């Protein structure tokens, strides 16, 4: 199974879950700067060889990001306004 097909299957499964009448689903966008740990894990997930990895504890690579979060360190996003 190609990587593209694997992502397609995940998206299809998510769509089915969102259509479940017992669930209320709201999707919102946030910039990667406001969710750096999720961005890091997503990038690591794309690079890993095994299809799914469940972490019992946060990976060591996320600890600096989690420390920034609990320390209330803010990284503003710079946008070009036209």
C-alpha cells in the first residue's frame, strides 16, 4: 500500500466517524506555531517506517515544546498583509 493510499484510508475513516450521529464534531484551524507538539509529531509520523506508533509518554523530542507551553512562552506568527 502506498503512502498516499494509507492517508486516503485514514481520511475516509475520519469522515465516517464525523458522520456518526452520536458524535458532535467541530473542526477548527490553528497555525502550527500554536500547536507545535502536534506539528512535530505529525512530521515524525510521516518519516517513520511503522504504520502506527502509540506513545505511552510524550516522546523526548516534544519535551522542549511542552516546556515552552507550560511556561506560557508565546511565538507570534508573522503574516504579510497586502
